């Protein structure tokens, strides 16, 4: 009974919070949409997915961030390569927040890039990119296993190089979760040159485009800075609101959000003939 109550409590905090935020954003989006919706199928698919992702995703993400760094520090005795001096005043503190966002987004950028370039990781990430009607609810269409992978690669690796307070990654995580809704909105919002400094829905929409010139571009979430540095930034034209989806025209089912990497491995073993003798 206690387990059931705990589960309901987590669902209330995780799933219901996601549903509430989504509802508010959807209302705005339906009023100021950039591209007309074909039908409600994408929204229904994504809301169904929240019942898996909203609960398990919430548990995985916060458990991972809360536990990875203390585990590395206290259990394995690993210490970061570089120590930052502790902030001495409020200006240092603000600077550190800013620095930690850019720093953590560097890891996010490379992880996201690998999710597109490494076939095994793409077998999970394509679930997110299977969205044909780009909209705010696309923000929750993420493969279940991407959550612990992201947490490990961004926060644990980030910690091993640079010592920062646990608070920074948690706030970054909350920021990414919230900003992700904004970035996926189907709204008419052209940032112009500001798009060089801050990401937005039109820039991220290009990341979801299946057109050749947009493939593997715009990996950053907050700061297009890293895309600029590594040559993957493409800024949209004023009225450019492209079609989205997979370049092979494929679709994903809800079960792909859990089982697609296993399917990928099975197909690979079959193709490579594992266990076959000459
Ligand atoms: Zn992507
Ligand atoms: Zn996206």
C-alpha cells in the first residue's frame, strides 16, 4: 500500500506537473500557431507517452542527478580534475551560474550530436524525431533510456572534470525541462540575430527538419554558441517554418519508446551473423 501511495505521489509531482505545463503551453500554441495542425494524432500520441515517460522519467532523472555525483564522490572516491574557487560574492555566484549552464550545455551538445551520429544512440533518439507535427508536446516524446544516459553523460562526466555544486546541475536540469517546452512550440517567433545568443522554437524546428541542408544541425538547447563554435549552426529565415519528421518518412510506435534499442541490436546481430561459423 505504501508503495502505491509513493507511486501516486511521484505521479502527482511528475506526470501531473508535465500535463499542467503542457496544457498551458498548448492553449498558447493553438492561438498563435506557425503551421496549421493536420489533426490531433501527434498530441494524443504524446499525451499517452506521458503516462510512461512522465512517471518513470521523473523518477529516473532526479534519482540519477541526486545520486550519480554523490556516488562518484563518496562511494568511488573520485574527485574532479579541476577545482573552482568558491564564489566569494553575489557577482561570482551569478557568473558561476552562467558558466555552469554553458559548461553543462557543452556536454549536452556533444551527447546530442552523438545521438545523431552513432547508430545505436540514434535508434533511441529517432523516437523524438519521428514527430511530424512539431508542437510543444513533442518535448515529452523522448526515449525512456535517454533519461539516465543524458544524466550520466552530462552531470557525472561534467563533475569528473570540473567541481561544481550539486545545485547547478539540478537547476540546469529544471531549466532544460522547462525550456524544452518553449523550444518545441509551434509558434511564429523569429528571433533574428538574437538567435546567435539564445535558442528558440524556430531554431529547434530546423533541428527537426528532414531536409538535407538541416540534417545534423542546431544541437544546442539554450545557447547556439556551441553550434556556432563546432560549425553546426543554421539560422532560420524570417518565415521559415519547415516540415518535420524522419528523412525516411518512417514512424515510431509507443513501444519503440522502450524497445527500439533492443530491436536495433537484434537486427545488427542478425545482419552481422553473430555466432555464424565459416
Ligand atoms: Zn536531435
Ligand atoms: Zn526536439
